[in-house]
C-alpha cells in the first residue's frame, strides 16, 4: 500500500511539473548524456510542437533526430562545452520558417550532474527572443543611420544633455575648429558669441523647437553667423537636445552681394538711381531740420552716343568708368555721386553754398574733358551740368531732379561743356519749347499742318511763272504759326523727315487739283531741309510720292539752300541727276548767303537760283547789295540759269531787277502767301487785270 501511495504521489508531482512546464513561455526538454544515447526523456508541449512532435512521440528520440542533423552539428560545440566542463552554456540561433519568416531563439543548456559529479543529462530551455531581436536590430540600424547621417550631413550636428555636448559630427568640428574630444564634455554655451548667449539660453530654457540665427566662435576667435535648428529627443530613456548648426556665411555674402547689386551700378560701382533717391530723401530731411543748403548736380555727357556708335560699347564702357572715377575724385567724402542711367550722373553736395557749387562744377568740367587712351587713340567727352539748389529750387527729390535736369538742357543749348544754375524764367521758356516739341510730334497725326502758296511772276510781263508752297502750323492754342516758329525745333528732333514728306505729297496733290481744273499749270516749288535731302532713300521717297499721287516730275520744283550743295559734290551731283531724270526742276534758295563757288555750281544740274531777300531789300540804294545782285544775275545768265528774286516789296526794287535781267519776281509786292482758295481767286483776278483768259 505504501509503495502505491508513493507511486501515486510521484505521478501527481510529475503531472504538476508537466503542467508547470507547459505553462511557462519557454520550450523545455531533458536529454540523456551522449554516452547514454543523448535521447529525449522529457519535453513540454511547446518544445515538442516546435519540431512537429507531441509530448509522447518525442520521448526516446535522439537529439539529432529531434532538431535535425545539420542543426545538431551546429550546436554540438555548445553540447561539448556542457559535457566536458559541466557548466551551463547559452547560445542564440536563427530559424527560418517554411513561409520564409525569420525567428530567433535563445537556448540555455544546463548540465544534470550525478553524485560522482559527472553529467547524467542536460536540461534544454529554449526562449523565443524574436521580438527582442527585431527591436535590437531596429535600434542598431537606427543608430547606424543616425551615425551615417551625422557623418554625411554637410550641416553641423551636435548632441548635448543639460547643455553639455555629448557628440558632434565632423562638419561641426570643422566649423568651430575643435576636435570631437575637445568638444565632448564642454558646455555648448562656450562656443556661442557673448552677445548671443542670452538669446540661446532663452531658447534652450523654453525647450523650443525652432530655427533662429545666432553667432558662434571659431577656435581662432572668428565670429561665424549660423542658423540653429533645435530638436528635443529621447534616447535610451534620456532627454537629449540635438542642434543642427548651419553655416550662414555664404548666404550672408550672397545677400550682401544682392543688396549691393540692387543699390549700385554694375559697370561703375557707383550707387544707382534707387540708392541715390533713398539717400537724397534722407539728406533733404536732415537739411530741413538743420536749415542747411544742398546742391544737386545733373551731369550728362555731350555726344556720348557718337563714341558708342563709332568705337563700340566696350570703349564706351571704359569711358564711363573713367568719368565715374574722375567725378568721384573731385568730391568730398560727404558728397554723393551716382550713375543715374546711360551717360547721366548725379552729384549731391550737402551743406554747400552757391560759390562752393560753382567751384565744384568747374572742377568737374575740367576733370571729365581730359582725353583718355582707348585702344591706342585719345578720346574725350565734355559734360553739360545742370544745378538745382535746396530749398530755393525745390523741396522734394522729384522737384530738384526735374529742375537740375532742366538746367542741364539749358547748358546744352548754350553750347555744351558748361554748367548752369536753374533759372525759373529760362526754365519756363525751355518748358514751353518742350511742350511745343510734344505737340509738334502729334501735329501730323492731328492734321494740323496746312500749305500756303506764294505766286512767282515773270519780270518781263507779270505772267505767272511758278508757285512756292510754304508750310504753316494751325496750332490748336496759339493759332497759325509760321515755319520759323517750329521748323528749327523739328530739325533738332528729327521730325523734319515726316514733315518734309507731308509737304512734298501735299504740294503734288495741289498741283494735280489745279491742273485738273485748268487753273494753274506752272511748277509748285517745295523747300527741302538738309536732313531730308541727305536722308537715306530720299530719291526713292520722291519717286513714291510721284507714283502714288500720279503726278509727273515737271509739275514740281525742289529748292535747296546753297549750303546743302557744299557737303559732298559727288553725292549731291548724283542725287540731283536722279531727280532731274524724273523731270523735276532744281533751284538754289537763298543764293549769296553761302560759300559755293562758280566751279561748284557749274558741275550741278541747276535750273534756277534765288537771290536772297537780305540783298533784295536794300536795292537799289545800297551799293554792296546792288553789286552782289547784279553779279548774281550776270553769272546766272552766263550759266543759263533762271534768276528769281525773293522779298520784292516795292516798285523801285521791281524796276531795278527787271532792268538788270532778273527773270522771276516773288514777294509781297506781287502777293503775300495765300491759301489754296485764295490763290485760285488771285490767279483769276490776275488774269482779268492783264486782260487774258489765263496767266501762265
């Protein structure tokens, strides 16, 4: 009975052990010693199931039979360690499941020693450490990535705990000039510029995660502008502060460069218009407060365009750079010079009297006009300088610049290469001319020009010999303006080309209308400007008018001044021959006021010449005028050229001219300039008085 009770108790204990073994999160087995066959004597359910067996079927199987021959060979060194040294051995194995997933187990082999101290067997305890292993690998990978990032990043990175540096990457070490060993253990504030410490401490104290600019100190004491980007993170249960340190020197240099380019002229290095206007406004404010006088000089280079056109822009740029340096060399440190654009410069003279300004302007004129060597040739330009004074000439930057600009144009009008102070009276006249110029440019579009016609009669019988077309401007505000009031301005502003073409076309149309009505069949004379005559394509423009208006060339006569024939005899002769080939008559206007020679005239296909009114008005009383008029008529007769006397105002002049052989008369004695309708009436009345049907 006692034996049965002991057996029952043993079996109960065994069941309890089995229940315990199957309840723990581990795989447990017991194997005999190798000399006893290394067979399994016990295994819990988890261990048996791991190898596809049950608690019953695993019993009696050898260790290689359970885990496989290959696995047994792999762990055999650990088994030998247990057997030979009778001590516990632990190892980790990686297992691959059939589905390709990976698992890791930690194996502990514990020797079961007999009374003699030799192993009777061994307990095998297997724990699944897959989750732990994956977490460890992830942590290790994260650390490796972080290390690689720190090493590869171009930005400086530092870790610090409680303000003490624990780690840093090579870029940070290079940025501050310290090795990693020199950085570790030191306060991060040791490397902050003293004037920046308070800001950094405030950010660190607030534990803010933001980016902000600051300044650090290099090992050699150099200040380095940087941007800090702070982050707080937890690593191994410790709060660390990571700071990305970005070097801002290149950015600041680029910003400074951009700011410089935005405020300076790239060619001369002088302040540009924007910068000058800002500083001018500031100086005016100071002058208002202090009551000081200030001068603004507007400098424009005379005929600079010729340099660019003839020698090229590179030479022009060199000249501008030289002029900029010379202007700067004439000024005080407190003065300001700027390139305003093109060949225009501005100079600001604070706290300067009128006499001081005049002295500076004279120095500028003398300095700028000195020739410079450009590609082996000496070239020079002169400046025209306009001056406006504050507060007398303006109270705002816009007013001062406008008035200095006006004064500069007055300097150009007075011969260039001089300086002029702003004068309201002169400026008013200049403004009126500017307004007139603007209106003149629109007069053609608005159809404001009209033609008047002055008849020319033969001295012998008073019959009509020709008609001269004279332009007038029907100004919308000032009324009818004669050519002397706007033609010089038109020639200065190159408006004479379209105006001259309009006159030519209008004269051709008038000739066609009169011929169609049987009223007048004499040529209509048109005055040419020098610009028009010498313009490229002039002859073609005349051909176009004749063709489009359906007018033959002999219906027109072109009048050229004596000076227009003197420029280039060969070119002038070719042009006149082409005009003559169209049938157009050619006359020389204002003869005697120029310097052409008889040899010059006889080379040209001239049909007529006009004795200038300055000689006619004194006939026949003034000996000099009489001699000149008589000589001109005799010369014309010898060259078989028709002589026309203009400005005939009385019978005494008419009789003298007729007696001396003048062919044609023109002037107020005959008729004042008439409108087209008035001319038609004059012709009809002239015919009635002479007792003929028509006067030719």
